[in-house]
């Protein structure tokens, strides 16, 4: 069943607002090939920065050991995922390594409008779709120090079969080719250094003109500084 006229109008209005007005909150988009250490870096960042809100995506893949529904991902069936996608619920969606992933668009927008900073862990395809709606999203790409190191990390996780690891390593080159589309690149050769670099990017991005103007509109008005629209 297609979306009703009222539902479609509401969605289009929200999308127009997201493309026109600066949000008080920042959106951070972190991507990397599997095994580059993205998840570990994000976890370290979240533990030291209580102002960040991690967006929980939907996926059709099975939970890995230690993962919980609603914490790492919302684990759903392929039928449920496709139904949510049909209703226009996702900001971005993609099929990666045979599984579907999608991010709730309206939840992210509502958080940003209220001044909350949101962080997304997604792949490069999802990052492209995010930029179509949120032009001031901060893109961060995590690189492994080498393909050999990437494969070693995947094997050390002990979570995937050899054929899955081989596919992920083969796909890494294609994923890395999109690193230039991001604002920042972190080479995760030393975890402590990479973690500090990620935290520094987040702090600096909060001082961008658009974010400061949105969060401190009264002060900017007193100074006669005119906030720029996107």
C-alpha cells in the first residue's frame, strides 16, 4: 500500500527542513571496511563523551556474540526490514555482505533539532545517502594500516568463517576507494592515537559556525552576527 497524501507531505516537509535549516546538533558519520576497528573506536569515544548519542540501525543479519537487540542494532527479519523501507522510515539503507542495514531518518532529525549530537556507524554507501539529506554531516573514514593487518584483525575476532573473511578482505579495496568522499581520515595503526584523533574531530566540529549559531542564537543576535542557513 502506498503512503497517503498526508504522510507523504509530512515526510517531504521534514526533508525540506533538513536541507534548508541548520540543526543545533551535529551529525557524525563514521565508516570503514570491516575489521578496521571502527566499532572499537566508536565505543571508546562514546565512553568518554556523554553528549554523543549513538544511532541504532536496523539490520537483517544475525546478532554476534554479546550483541543485544536495541543496543548494537535492531535485529529484524528481511520481511520487516523491507516493509519499513517501503514506508519511508529509513534515512539510508543498503545491502552489505548479503544483509540489509537501515537508519531511522526521523529519529536522527528530531535529536539534532533539539541540540543532540548523533553518531552514525555505517558503510560508505549509507554515508552517500546521508549527505543527500544532511549536507553538514561530518564524515570520518577509518583506515587499517594495511590489508594484511585488516585480515589479521578479522581472523582474530573469531566470528566469521574463512569464506566470509575472504569476501570482506576482497571488498575492502572497493570500500577504501571511497575514503576521499569523507571530511576526515583516521589511520588506525595505534588505537590510542586513533581514539584521540576521533575525539578531537568531534570537539572541533562542535565549534563550526553553524552549530554555534544554532546553539547560541540569542548571543549571536546580541552581537549582530547573522546565522547562515545551509
